[in-house]
C-alpha cells in the first residue's frame, strides 16, 4: 500500500470524501480569545497582561510609555528659536 492510494481510501470511507460538513461561520468566531491591546511603542497587538512587547522588546508600563509632546510646546519652541535666529542675524548685519 502506498501513501497516495486514493481508491482504497475512498472504498474504505466513501462518505468522508463526498459529504463533509463545513463549520458554521458563527462557530469560527473566537469571542473568548485573549484580550489584546496596542503596544504604546510599536502599535502592534499584544496580550493585555504582557510585561513587555514581543515585537519591539520595550517594557509596557505607565513610566515607559512614550509621552506625547503638547503641540503648544512644539510651536512655542519653534517660535523661540526663530526669534533667537532673527536676533542673531540682526546683530551680525549691524
């Protein structure tokens, strides 16, 4: 008997090859899956109780979360640097 004897398999189990019942789509849903969250560093989905991200290797904690810089701070810094640069150019051109 060889590993690909299909005629013998069909003769032994005629119903298996013809009438297979596929699962319902509702059976394929996994509502009981593990709770997932986004990694604050790389934004990949990780388990909610993970101590560190298995994708980027960063630890997940409140202290290690990347902080978003407020927009007012970015704009204020840029305006301050522009003021210093304009003052330096005016002083040089005197």
